[in-house]
C-alpha cells in the first residue's frame, strides 16, 4: 500500500482492491489509470483522493471534503491565488510568445528576479521545469569546466531527464548511465561532528575518484535544504566541501527548486542561510505558483563557453505568460510581512512538533527552517519507515496531507503553501498527536 514519498513512491504502491471502502468513482478512476497510463505512475496514500478544487492551504475532494494541505510547495502563495490567476489569464488573453521576439515583460521579470541574488549571479536562462533547469546547468558546467563528473548527495533528487535522473539516487538503482556520478553522505544534523568529518572526507574521495577515472569535476549539485536526504537545514562541513570542489576546478551548483522563493523563511534562497554564493542556481516548482516556469541563474563567466558554442531556445521557457505568472508570484512573496510570517509560522510549527516530541517517543528528531520541516520517526515494534507510512496515511484519512522522505522514508516531510498560518499549524499538530497515539 502506498505512502506519499517524495519524489517517488515506495515500491509497494497502491494495488487494486487494497481497500474496499473506496468510493465507486475512485475505483473507476484507478481502473482507467491502469488502462491508459504507464505503470511507472504512482498514487499518493493508501486510499487515493480525487481533488477537484484548491484554495489557499486547502484542497477539496470530489465529495466536498476539505483537506489541509501541508505538503504541496508548488502553490507557494496558495492554491488558486487570485493575483496569479488574474495575471496568467490577462496575459494569455493578450499575448503569449517566446524569447525569440523582443518582450519587455520577460526582461522586467529577469531584472526583478536577479535583484534577489548576490551581484555576482547576473544572468538568467528560462526553462519550463526544475528538471530542465538542472539538465541545462549540468550542460553549462561541463562546457565551462571541460569536465564531466558530478557529485551529489546520497539520496538526492534533481529531476527526470536522462542527465538529472542519473544524478538522482532517490529514484533508485535503475537511473541510467551514472559512471560519471559520485555520491557523498551528508551529516545527519548540525551536531553530527562525525558525520561532518565523514562528509568532507567522502567529498575528497569522490573528487579523487572522478579524476582517477578521467571524468574530472564539473560540479557539486546539491539541494540546499537537503529535502530528500531527510530535511537537513544545517550542514556542517558544507563550506569546506565546496572549497574542495572549486579547488578541483568544479562549480558549486545550488538546486533551489525546493528551498528557494522564501521556503526557508527570511533568507529568500537556501544557499543564503549558509552564507554561500554559488556559481549556478536552479529554481522551479513554486516559481509560477503552479504555472510551469523554471530558470537557471549563473555567473556570466560560467555561461560564456556554453553560449559561445551553443544556441539555446525553449519554446515555453520564458514565454510571456510564464513571465506574468512568475512576476505575480514574486510580487506576492515580496509583499510586506510575507516572509516574516513564514518565519513566525515555521517557528510556531517547530515549537508544536517539539512539544509532541516530549510526549511521544516515536519522534526521534525535529529539524527544519521556515516552512520546510522534517520529523524523524524512530523504530518501535515495527520499522521506522513502516511507522512513518502509518502516520502519513492516518493523517490523510483524517484530512491532513503530508509526505515522508529520507533514505529510509522515515522522515515526515512538512512543506505547506507559504500562506500557512497558526490556525493551520494547530490543526496539523492536533491531528499528528492523534496519529502518534494511534500507532503507540
């Protein structure tokens, strides 16, 4: 039976007939999926849910039941945000072209986006998805360095193209040609001194291995909240590891698809929390609040070789409508008090979770920043991953949506729309309390 695992589902995904209590409409949709879609698709939760509408932090099922969404970071400024909806509709009704024509709205957005970055990061290339942005970034890194090797963390997820899937250990062992990929294990927490030292040593080993095998070092690609590695907001040894990569001729490539656009609170970008300036930054998911728009931002010097030898064009990346969606979304995030509220709500959420930890031995650790929070589940009479699965499905049955992540799928992953507030936190905490009592 399936649980919501990000980015993939557990192997024992939902099977027909697992639950006879499903509505007939749901059973019918599952049968149609089996007839029409490839079996690689997976469904969330033991009892899959058919949603027909979203608003703010809420999703509404076909029967009108209201669910608290504490998982979907794509709609960062809220499901069906009226400002974004109006911007998309108005632009779509006016003009939708691409970057081969002159278009002021694309440049206006590029200027506003780049203003959120350190001055050294002065150019942007638009794509449709984070996978595309990471794929493009790897091509740029390999062109700039003349090397091919890429280093990622041990349970990273960076996309679904051939190149990014190879760099995504979270997808499993069958992810294509990855002889030029090396993985390093991040420390488990800010107090994991042994893990920090191991992380740096494994980085040295990965660099030496790539050089020995003739690949060289093109880039260290990492998600700066390390979400699929178990949500690791503080990573000791990260600066030293990046210094090693740069000394070997490689680039620091920050994947901000999950950490960026205020997800981590007052630091607009995840890398800023670590006082780092990357060579390249990718972004996606919440950039257009659900409209498919993503980008790669880089140092101008890094883009020179690639741009000199390649033409780049993306039919929908950087279109007028994509720019309008992204501009409206950015405006919402940069509105007065928005990021302060993310910080306050995130702190209130962690306070509530740590309160539960005092009463439930099932919670081993609570870690996070802003509205990206992980709750590590301890093993008991069953494995930690099985307990996490039970908790996630209990919450879904009680109309609260979260996920699970980490190498053992035992870290509850909480990353709601950024418009989450104290009232939603209280509902999440009380329902999680019920779930913990149920499994204990």
